[in-house]
């Protein structure tokens, strides 16, 4: 468990992540992280965008459904 301190950054509040947390998230300066609210109000910080994952699943379904058509268009 890592303890984070909330600090004032400009007109906002923020937290500074320790090196070990940034390393485990495979994050770097300028990367986007997502704070996801889970069951019972528990939050999870992740580098993976859940909205992008949903879009990719939809794209996969479309590709599966129209595989022959897409193959013909690719020629």
C-alpha cells in the first residue's frame, strides 16, 4: 500500500505518484491514466482506457460479421 498526499496544483487538487507506482503502471510523462470506480466505491488507477476496449470489442464483432466483404474490399 502506498500513501498519497493530496496537494494543491494551480486551481486544482492532485496527487503525485511515487516512482514505484509509475513504474508498475508502465506510465511515463504525458501518458493518460484512468481512475475507474468499481463496486462498493473502490477506485482503480489503470493505464487502460475501458471505453477504447469496448470500441475494440464492437470493431471485432463487425470484422467477424463482415469478414468476406472486408476481404473483398481489401483487394
